[in-house]
């Protein structure tokens, strides 16, 4: 059974728009590239054709991925003002105990991008802080070893 993916309303809309774009505009664009590449003749030595077919395969895989997300999601209640525990959509400020550095992240279920300020609930740090409260110190097992993390703030 597929894992339920927690999405915010904004994330849901993003995936719905992406799927619509991929199934309409992007498919037409790639079909045109394939058509043009076929017109060049011999397909066995046609790099444009090979490239267009590769792009088509990647796009179809992405369509399947997005469809799977949209079939197995649960909408996060963003109106829930509970900021006592870390959960999906929480904005969290943490302190790395060993170095004293602080970081702020929003917890997401998919499409994490730490440089943009989002981490996954399944990442080592995200998983370690999920369900914990402000002031808690937790340990996360990261690729570089165990780290102690203090939760400084939880917000929306």
C-alpha cells in the first residue's frame, strides 16, 4: 500500500498545476520535437530523436510520480494553530548543540530543499524533531554522525 503524503493546500495546487502542464503543453512540445527529429531521416544515428525520446521518458515518469502523489495525499489542516509540537508545515528554529549555530526550517513531506528553508519529515533532522516541543533536545543520526538538536521555536 502506498504511503500517505501530507500536503499543504499550496503544495496540492502546485502538483495539480504541474500535472496539467505536463499532460498538455509539455507532451505537445515533446511530440513536436520527436516529429521534427524523425524528419531528419535515419533514426539509428539521430541524436535529436534519441534526446527527444529520453526527454519524453523522463516526463512520463514525472507524470506517474505526480499522479501517485495526488492519489495518496492527505491535506494538512493549516488552520490548526497548534504550535506546541513539530509537525508538517511547522516553522521550526533549531540550535545545533555542538556548534551553537541556529537554523530555521519549514517541515514538509516531499520536495524538501534545505537551501530554500524546507526539510523533509523523513530526513534525519526532520524525523528526529517531529512530535517534539519547544525546549526539547533530541538526537539525530546524520550521515556525519549523531548530533544533538535543541528546538528553540515552533510556529506556523
